[in-house]
């Protein structure tokens, strides 16, 4: 039986790392050993049992250092890989978990390929006792190769679970079940006997989006103002002075900020900076009540602050009209 062809793009991260021994579970990056995609496949030969995997070297980069240049390059690389490998069933991208959800959501808004794109990482390095790297990678390849994944947008596979890029977030520093989808739960499971989906996203997603970053040199500056008791607006005004075109307010649940921040954010909105109210709560919707409307703030719906920042930055590459941007937050 012919195996499906799946491309594996390596970008580094824990899944690509080797520590100083099997019990080096936390400080493994100090060893400085990070494998490229082809080396990871040699480390985990079981991947060949489920697909013909084509390794694609990108570059190894710690995920806290990921930025727009890498996101843009990865979106373009996905398109190149599909073009150069006819009959490809899907693409898997190995990634560090720190910013995995942000890369996944960016690609969910920008990548223009029809095959499934799956982002995968690990909580324990490939050298660790009971590493999750190998099983996560095998399952990600299986999900990418599954016809059921078509049309689902970018997916995240970790700990036998399949998540939508828009909704998933990292919730724990060290636990294997760190990636969760608050409010809605997983799309499905990657079990030994089947890739089993139980629901699908309905928000607009890749490849059918209005965002094209191929000609964009840099994203408009969008900052996140984190609310805390006694916040006095100093950070907000610093963002304004730095040239922010958008500010996401990570407010108290269900979407309020301290008075000092509100005053500064209201000044920002009056100057044409797009202010979008999110929440630091980790789940749930914000709502556009009377005070937010009067201040000219938009709402992030249920996007967490880091994902609201990505959508707002991409929206600003298309338009500066607040109502058009509000429509995008309702759409994506």
C-alpha cells in the first residue's frame, strides 16, 4: 500500500532538542544541541511507518525569538513545498511551544495552500525519558495525511489531541497536557486506530482569507497592555510614543481596565490608534458595552491577547477603518 507523502519542516524547539541525559527535562537548552528536520526523522524512524516523510530544513530558532520575518518565510515555504512536491498530502511544522499558538494562528490567517498544515511541538526533549516528541510527531504526520483534515485550517497536534489554531493556547509550563482549547475543547483525537474528528471550526480560516503578506515588509506595530490593579497608563503612553498603530488591552475579566489605563487608551483611540479590548482571563468573550463604544474601543471576541494582536496587526495591513477591523474580529 502506497504511503501518503507529508513534508516536515523543522524550526527547532524542544521537539528538536537533545539534553545532557535522559533526566534533563528542563534545562536541556543549555546543552545547545538542536536537530534539523532530517536529523529528527533519523531520531524517530517510526515516522516512516505512517508516511513517506520529506524533511525540509528551515532554520533552528528558539521559539521566543520567532517574529514576523519567520512567519512570512514559513507561509512562503509551505507554498514552495506544495509546488515542488506534487501529490503532497500535508505539511507538518515542528516548533517550540512558547510561541507555537501564535505561529499557528498567523499561518491560519495567511497561508495559501490547500493541503492540511499541522503544527507540532513537545514538552520534553527528544533525549528525555518518556519524551513526548516522537509520539507527537507521528500523530502530527498522521493528522496531516488524513483526508479528514482538509478544510480544517491550520491544526495543532499535541498529547494525542487535535486543536484548531485559532482556539488553542499553552496553559502550563511543564505538563504534557499544556495545550488546551478553553471554552470549546478539542476538534478530535489521534488514537492508534484512527484519526477521529468530532467537530470543525466555523470561523474563516486558511487558505480562504483576505490577508496576503507576500509583499509586506513589516507588520504595523501592535502592543499589548496588560491590566493590573493600580495600572496608571504609563505603558500605554509608551506604546503610543513608540508609534503603535494598535493596542490590545489585556483587561480584567470580562473586559475592563484600571482607570489610569482607560484614560490613556481613550487618548490613543482619539488619536486614531485602534484599541481592542481583550481579557487576561484565558477564556471567554469580551463584550462591547456602552463605555467601550463611547471610548471607541473594539473587542477581541474570545481571542486571547496574543492572538488578538496578530489579527489586529494583519487587519492594519489591509485597512485602518475601525468598522472594517471590527468585522474582521467577527469573521476570524
